[in-house]
C-alpha cells in the first residue's frame, strides 16, 4: 500500500515481529531521528552497494516507459554509452527523443529553469 505526497510516497510493508521490535527502537538509539529516516538510509546504502540491482531497476523502469535514458543513467550510475549497451543486451528498445507531451513539457520547463540561472 502506498500514499503519495508532493515529494514523497508512504509505503507500508509487512515485517516479522522481531524486525518490528528492532525498528521501533531505532529513534531511541540516537543514530536516526525516525524509523523512516533509518529505512531511507538503509535503502540508499543497499542500492549504493548493489550495482547490478541498480542496473536492473533502471532497465525495468526504462523498459516500462517510467523514466528517460538520462534518468536510467543516473539510477544505474553508469555513463550513457554503457547504459545504452546494457539496454540493447537486455533486448530493450532504445527510445529517441520524447514520447509524450508531458515529457516535452517537463524538458522545456527544465530548460527554462536552467536558462534562468
């Protein structure tokens, strides 16, 4: 189950009793202000260490038209040429340019923001 806000999304999951107990103690340790902060850091740390997982996630999101090639490069933490090669090897067709009006509008907004600096 997920609940969206403007900048984040609340995700719930089932955890065994021992994990729930451990998570409930996180704020009291002083290492993190909240369990949510701990879980975000844990996910970032896990993804930073698992290059193949990052590549797999980026590939799936790109294949399903959820992200652009640039975003796939960012998620996978590889260069453009390497990401294109990975996608081709996985049998994923490369897209050229924008495919929706929304993508075009987002790109134009980013360009305008960049020009205004």
